[in-house]
C-alpha cells in the first residue's frame, strides 16, 4: 500500500473525528465517537509498525470504514443543527 495514501487517510480521518466531536453538542453519538476515538488512538500508537503490510492493510480498511461513518454522522449532525 502506498505510504502517502495511508498517512493522508489517517490524517483526514483524525480531522473528521475531531470535527464530529465538536458538532455533537447534544452528545447523541458519544458512544460511537468514543469507540472510534479509541480505535484511532490504537492505530496512532502502532504507526511504528507500518512496514508490516498486513497490519497496514487492516488499519487502512478500518480507517476507511471510520471515515465513511464519520461523514454520515457529520451529515446527520449538520442536518439537524
């Protein structure tokens, strides 16, 4: 997997996670946000193992899933705002 793509995916997912946390003022999605935050932090701690292709593929798959879910959550939060 392209290392630049993975880093970009990691950074954009982190940015979306930060923004969803801010927009969820009524804490309607707090449990899901906490779960994603823990997963994101785990991936961040393990970034040193990026030379392991299998780990990087699993992490990229999880980040993509998180990114899609965060976009949906953001749309929901902005629609109800």
